C-alpha cells in the first residue's frame, strides 16, 4: 500500500505535509477529513488518530501523526532532497524557526481555538479576528528577527533550498493573509514566501489546489 494522507484543504498542519511530500516527489493518496463538519470527531477517524486532528500519514502499515513528526519521518525515510541542513547547529536553527510557527503561533489560531473563543467564551468575530492577528504578528516579529540575526542568506529561510522552516512558514503566511494581518513590517518573510510559491511543490500544495477546496 502506498502513502495515504488524511488531510483538510485549509489545515495549516496538513498543508505542511503536502509541501514536504511534493518536495520529496512522493505520490500519495488523499483522504479528506472535513474539519468544519466535524468529521475528525467521528469514531472511525478517532480509531486512526486518537487526537482527532489532521494530518495523519499512513505508510507501509504504520500510522504517523503530528505534522513535524511526519515531516521528520519523511526526511529520514526518503532522504532526497534533504529538508534539514547538514550541520547540527544549522539543523537546530531551522527546527527553532519551524517551532515558532508550529508550537507558538499556529496552536493559538487553529479552528478549535477559534470555535472555543466563539462558543464558550462568547467572543464576537471582530474579537476573534483580533486574537488571531495578535498572535500571528507577534510570532512573525520574532521569526523576522531570527532571520535577520541568524539567516544564512539565499532565497529561503536558510540558504538556497527550502527546509522545514519554509514548509512551516508558507501555510502560516497564507493564514495571515486570510485573517488580514499587516505583513508590511516583515519584508524577509514576504520575500521567502514569494520564493517558495514560485516552486510547484508549494503551489500544488496550496489550499485552493486541493480536491476538497471550497
């Protein structure tokens, strides 16, 4: 059995894995989980992923969850092209950039958090949007500064080829634009996003290109 990805077109985490699969030139079958309709909470899906989240990757009978873990698995199993630099200190820097997105920004503005703000905390849409913008822009400030201080030049987050950091950044920029964030203060982030989206691997992974897009 080939690679199978449980995905949702607008999930940032699934978007990351789609990019990684494309960069590795790996064919996979998409299995769509409609988060807005609550399909991730169905027992059939919980049997596959107890968290009830996407993405989930199946490969040769094994099940993998959590986007960064999935991408690291793909990088170890299918090593070309590499998604991390060669040196340990450089790999640590790239992972730190990725975690600014995946650990500090994204968890505060994903669908279930926004729904909690609305349904439990009774926050109206302007308040929810302000929440999302605040955490994205605050995180981008740190990300931009890290690029200024430690970036290795080139067109991407680290050098002249996409890495794990770029894979995480592009979906978050998509979300930032979706929620109307002001990106004028982040020239490096915008330039990297443009470089990435010039590549078919990133363009083909975009939400609007997915078969379940609405």
